[in-house]
C-alpha cells in the first residue's frame, strides 16, 4: 500500500517563487511541503535584479540583513557598443526621461543585484528555519483534487512513490508548468518571441563597469548579442538564435564581444531558453493556484517584471491561504488571488512591450499603451477585488504612491515613524496582521471589539500615541487621513478600506468593512 503524507499546502517547484511561497507560508505558521525534481539550484545564475518592493517582502520575514542592497539611486543602465573595448555608442534608457519623475523616498529598501543561484540558498535556508519541509529530487507524477483537498503522487530520489494530501497546491513549476497543462488552463499574450542561446563565463572585466553601465547590446558585423554581468566576476553573453556552438566558437565570440584576446576566459556553462510573453487565462482552478512563470511568462527586463512579479504572487497568496486554513476567512478570499494578480501580469506585459528594449518585438500589441513611471509600476499598482473597498473601475491601474495618497487597493505608504522611541518604517509595522491606523481612541476601541466578534487579530496603531510620525503633515498626506479618519490595512500591507472621518458608530462601520474584505467566517 502506498504511503501517504499530509500537509496544509504543497508547493511544486523549488525556484525563487516556490521557495518564496514556502517561506512566506511557514512565516505565517502554515504547514508547508515543497517538492523539486532537481537536486538543487540551477548552475546558471539566471535572474539578477530584485526590486525594492521584493526587498520589502523579504525584510518583513527577517531577511533584510542577509541580502546586500544596491545603492538607493541604482538603475540598470544599458548601452549599445561595438564591444567592451571598442566603440561605445548611445545609452538606451528603460523608461524615457520624459516619463521619469523626481525621485521620492517611497521605500526603506533599495533593490538588490544578486544572482538567482546566490539568492535561492538564502530563501531555502530561511524557509527551513521557519518550519517548511523542503524535498529536493522529488518529482510530482500526478495529482487529483476534490472538494476536500488535493492528493499528489510523488516520486522520491530512490525511485519510491508515495502520496501527499494537502488542502491546497501551489504550482510554481515554471513556464511549461505540467500542472497548468493538466488543468487545461490556456494562455494569451504576445507569445513566443525567439529562442536564445547563452554562455556563462568568468573574466576580469571590471574596468568596463566604471561608468555604471552593466548591460551591453553588442552591435558589430557578424555579432549581434547581449552582454551583462552578475557583479561577481561572472558574465553572460546571449545570442538571439538557436545555434549549437562548440567551445572554440564560443570562446571566439566572447572575445569578439569583449574586443580583446589577451584575457583569460573561463567558460562555466551554456544555456538555451525561450523568450516569450504569455499569461494564463486563470491563476486558479479549484484548490490549485499558479504562481510565477506558471502563471505569467515574461521576458527579463530592467523593470524586474519576471521573478519579482512571481515573488509578489507568492506573498499575495500566502496570507490568504493562512487566513482560510486558520478558519478566519471563507474560501471566497482565495478568489481574490486571481482577481488581484492577473491584472498586474497584464499591466506588466503591456509596459514591457511599450518600451524601447522590446518595442521591436511588440507586434503592435502595445502600440497604444502609455509608458508609466517606474515608481508607479513598482509601488503603485492597484488591486481591485472583494478584499478591497472603494477601488472603482474609474481608477487607473497604477500611479505613484504620493498620487494615490493611501487609496484602498494600493500598498500602504512608507513613512518614517517613532515607535517605542525607535525610528522605523510604517512597513515594519504592517504585513503580519490586520492593522487599523487612526488617531481617535474610539477607532481603537472599535477595532478591539470587532476583532473579538470576528475572531480576527486586529492591531490598532494610534497616530501620536503608538506611532509618532517624523513629519506628521507628510504622514497624513501620504495616507490620506484627517484627524478623525482611519485606514484598515491587510496582512500583506495593502490598504483594504479607509474612512475619511469619525462616524457616529465606528464599531458598525469598521465591522461591516472588515467582515467584507476579510471574507470573515463569523
């Protein structure tokens, strides 16, 4: 008889998104098993750029000190060159200068330039420390779901097979996603663009990084390629074709891209991958949820639309699964995952092809898409779902945080405050439980009573008492709060509801709002 294990959530796929999902779930105390058919991280470093918002999510679970951050003003810069040692032509911006607004401190975090094969072990170690069960060399060979849960068939490294019962399954199994295919979920988007070949190598090329440019479009007769660094002595050269090349040919092409033959080169590995842009027609089917490339395959960009979007998927889903599994919320809350995350994938799909880096590949799909400010895409995306009140269809899909001013459906703003005489970001006080931010004591009394009625942990932070803003006027402007207002913030740090003033019956008003946005079981 086949052995059967059980858990609350089964995560399939041990890349950045799967590991992030396991980590976020374990941080919330959700029993989680992750299975990955490979023995460990990929030998190819792949993703490298992580956005400030991703670093905020990692900071919340205690990973801040583990991940070296880039300077606050860091931007991925790209130039067209004949070769590194040859002529340098024009620099090509990711976002046109006319669309860039003056820099504002929207986050306590900067981005990070860390290769995927360096980040994955950090996430894995943290997930395990938090209690996640990580099983490498374990392959999903099939699954079934019903009204009670999911039963997955797994094959271990020794060839033995066993079953795993889970309440829910997260498919973080990559762009080909056997799970998505088994569910019959289709995809739409720009589609396949081209097949790329790459060679990862090590060479002493630091002198060519002095200008702050780290990405290079190689443009010379006989060689059209893309060259970038991982910042640790490793570089990757990518060719927009699907040709096999022997080691001698690869060495010659790398030397041609560098423009020198006097350097010692170490070829590390080669890669082949499909450049495509496809978004699943649904991010959920019953008790199975798609995340990362399984849900949306987007080409690598300077905007960080690939892995970062997938990590945000995992974060959005983790608190909802935790709330449902703990009995606080009904499963209707899980319907908001697709409602909130799929439009974000489409927003980034449109932004990607509207910009110069991929304009030639747009095939008319993004011709009329206005290019948004980077900070709007990064920090100012809008969620519309039943887990948000007053985020109407008339609102744009993204604006900068200062333009939103605490609008429900957007990430709660970063502001510096003092709590217990320690200067912290507002984001350090959010992203765990439900939080009501208000000045009037009646709001806090209402929050305590509503929390007891609904069985929900609601923390009230009184402005001027529990938290003292460094700049009170700027703080109120950022959150859109007057002295009598209140802002209800979800466990993922997004504003769910806001009251502009103190009503006659704050208990009833807050209770109605929280009951709806949390999909409360009581």
